[in-house]
C-alpha cells in the first residue's frame, strides 16, 4: 500500500479519463460506462468548453439509486440531476494506502487525481487493489 498513485497511473493516458457534460442524458452516460467498462464518469460544464472544468462525478451507485429508490424512467434525467457535486481527489505523490483510506472514509470507489488544479487521472478501488 506504499505505492505512489503516480506510479499506478503510468499506464493510464489522458484519453483514458472519460467525462461527460452535465447536460448529457443518463441513458447516454450509462452507454458510455458500459462500452468503456468503467464505473464512474467525471462531469464537466459544457459552457466552459474546458473538460478540466469539473462539476462533479457520476457513478454506478448514483444511477442505481435513481432507478431503485425513486422508481423513475432514466430517460427523463440528465447527469446534472443525479451527479455528486463533491469531487474528492488525491495527488500523484500520495500513496495507495492514503487513497484507500480516503475512499473508505468517504464511502466512495473513485478518486480524481489532480496536479496543480489539473485532472491527470482517475483512480478506482480496483486500481488500488490490483497487484501489478
């Protein structure tokens, strides 16, 4: 658990960071998550024109809560309606143990990796627990 997050992101290239605009439909977001086999999408504001301008994160859990607890048609919702606005992040200098503790403390499975206010990666619990 002493591996540096930066070392864990070496195989992740910037185009592996998947994001959607906040006005994207939930259905389209689900299709992206399914196609890319990922559990979360970072959310940016389309007005800014900058994908680094993050507004939130959409996770599988957000979508499940919408469907299971509210019993609604996902076609009626956009990402901004259910995303989590609080983005919890780490830097590439922190350790896997630090990241795991932050995930446990906040009951989340994904962290944004930031450097100088710029997004450089996304870390999942699976990434941390991988032995490689």
